[in-house]
């Protein structure tokens, strides 16, 4: 006689490992390297989840699990009551996953015990349509898009580099974009600063940028900061953001931003341009060099003229700014290989990229072990070094 479903389920539960609510609670409190997988349907998941759990509905588990977890990772699956997760755990075992368990009693028993529950961000129907091309990428999906919508990115400068970076971060759905720029729109900016229009000449750049970005994506909150970054306001402006994009056009500001990012532990995606050449890298405190490791002292003024003095090909900041946006999105999503310890240069005339290795300076006055960082305004430092 064919086995009944209950008999099959009972055999499955005996064949897999089940863990209790108390065991999972201890693992979460200890920040153990375990990955929780919620295999319920979207409407169930929207009502709450275990802290930090990934959502992979049971019907998509075999298709998506390989993009989310390695075969030797510790995985705990759960559903509403423990049935679907037990069957899913058995499936993963057949797929070669060696450390899989099912939460006994599922989410219902966890919730009834008044254990911690998170309310996940659930995309609206309009958001699912808007970000559909993101959602089909296993590296992004709804979880990743929710991360972007909750992310906060600060852009220093709403000019040549900040314009393309802000446009594409807004289009990607980064929820909060801070813009720091004290200047107004000038007609000479429009050859490269695509956030602005001819009709907005004379307006503050941050307000012009806000109008453009909010029109592009109503999901995005724009925080305009019409100030020049100084040692007095840098920490207050940067605090609360997940990362910073450096689109500054002068050495004093870049040095100051670097020091503030090191103090706050903020990743700093740096970009710079000159005539037909550009470069981009990512500085992550504690993981690689900082800006002062790359440039211990500023070059003399004749070797570092401004765009107004030396000129710049209009598309060049677009190319470099988009690379900065790409670095920011990878960082926010936790995917790919960042440009930490690598400097990518671009020659627009030759259409050539080159990668240079960067190393931390063990004697760096800012990021070396034991260094004491005190924010200063670098105009005198740069003038003295010139």
C-alpha cells in the first residue's frame, strides 16, 4: 500500500535535523554564522520574519538557493508550522547541502513564544514593476532591492561626478540621497553636469538636483545640504549614512572627507577627473588604504589645475561617476569585488583602462594603527605642500 503523506512527512522529519526555538534564539544572540531561510509565501513573509532571514519561497528554493548559500553553510529553514521547511531541508540534502536543519514548529511557534520578529520591507506592486529588471537578478532580488530602498548614500558634490552617480543611484532605488554642494548652477556647468538645466542657471545646485531626482523616482528622498564641507560640520553631515561618494573638485575637501570617513568608519568611493583622464577607487576603513595613503601630500598647483583652468571632456565625468555608482551599489548589495586596494584609471582619448594596486601606508597619519585623527581644514596644509 502506498505510504500516506503523513507517513512520508514523519519519515522526512526523522531523516533531517530539527532545531528548537531556544537553540535558534541562542545562535542569533551569539551572532553565530548561520543563515535563516524563510520558505513561506510572500503574503506570509510580509507579516513578519525571524531576524535577518532570507526569503526564498518553497516553490523557488531549488532555483535560487545556489545564489544565496554555499553547500557547506549552516542553514536553518522555517515555514509556518514546520512541514514545508522539513520537506525543503530534505530537498537541499539531496542537492548536496550538508548542514541543513528545519525549525521545529516554524514561525507560528516562534511568534507564540514572543521571540524577536522583524517586519520586512515588502515591495508594492508599483515597485515590483519599476524594479523588475533588478528583481530578476539573483544577486539582487526583492531582498536586495529592499536593501537599496533602505540605504542612505551621501554625495559630496552635485557637479560633474555627482550628476551621473546621483541619477543612477536614484534610478536604482537608493532610498535616501544626501547632496552636499554650496555652489549655484552656471551655464558653463551644463556641458557635463547633467542633473541641471539651462532654465535653472543661478539656482543652488542641491535644489536643482533635488527637482531632477525626485521627478525621476518618487521613492527617493533627497536631502540637500547647501554648505561647504568643513572640519566643524563634516561629522554631523556624514553621520547616519551608509557610504559616501567623493565627487569633490579640490584637494582640501578630499583630504577632509577622507579623515571624516576614517573617523566614522564609512566607505568612501573616490572619483576624480582631469582633461581626458579619470580614476576611481574605494576606500574602506580597516580594509585597505585611505586617500592619504594614495596622496600623502598634495601635488603642486601647476600639476593639479581645476576643470575651469584645464578643461574636461564632457562625457568623462559621466564615465567615472557611473563607475562610482556601480561601486556604491555593489557595496550596498554585498555583491561583487570592490575596488578596495585597486585604482582604476581611464584614458578617454585611447579608450583604455588600467588597474594599479594600492597598499596601506604603515605610517599614514590618518589610518595607520594607533593614529589619532583630528579634523582640520586643509587649505593651509595644501598651500604649504604646494
